[in-house]
C-alpha cells in the first residue's frame, strides 16, 4: 500500500514578515530604552513566528486505511473518487463551485489541490478539498488505499 504525507508549510516570505513584525515591535518600544526595545524585537518576532508555524503545521496523510487531513480522519471506505485540480480548477472549486458543506483544508498560497468525494451516506459532507503541492501523488495514494 502506498502511503503519503505532506506538511502544508507557510511560504518563506511569511517568515520574513514575522521577522519584520519583530522589528516593528522593537521600533515602537525604542523610546522606552534598549531593554524594552530588545524585548519587543524578541517577543514580537516570537509571537509572529508561532502564528506562522501554527498555520503552516497542517498535514495531509494517507496511512492505516484512512485519509488524515488536518483535524479530519476519513476512513477509506467513505472515500470516493479523487480528482487532481490544476491552479485554475482549484481556484474554481474554492470560490464559485464551492459547497458550504464541504471540508476544506485550504491554503491560499498553494495553487493546486485535490477534490475527494465523500461517499458515506451518514456524512453530509459532499467532498473534501485539500490544498496540496503534489496532487497526482496524493490521488495515487488515495486510489491505492481505496483499492
């Protein structure tokens, strides 16, 4: 059985922004002295880094006969057909084609995605939309776990 694991990390530019938030905090505290300025630099950068790291810690895994995406764990028996979405199709499915009942592990900085039908009659969720950098590989892993 083919397994799959991906972490949806935040882009490098977000880490630069986190550092700049620390610099901005330091500049705000500069009139109070050197020690508060250093505290603002370290504290502001640390808080911004925690935010970026938390947002970029989402994982998609196909292991143990299930799809685990973020907080959702969907057994293979409830998975329907998976479809790899290029940038244009992914944009359509996260905007005007989107269903409010769908499970979306959406990261706007990742242009491609996979749409997986949910076939469980007890679950009102019609599909799962998963942002991924490797849609073909995820589709292959889902096909292997379903087969």
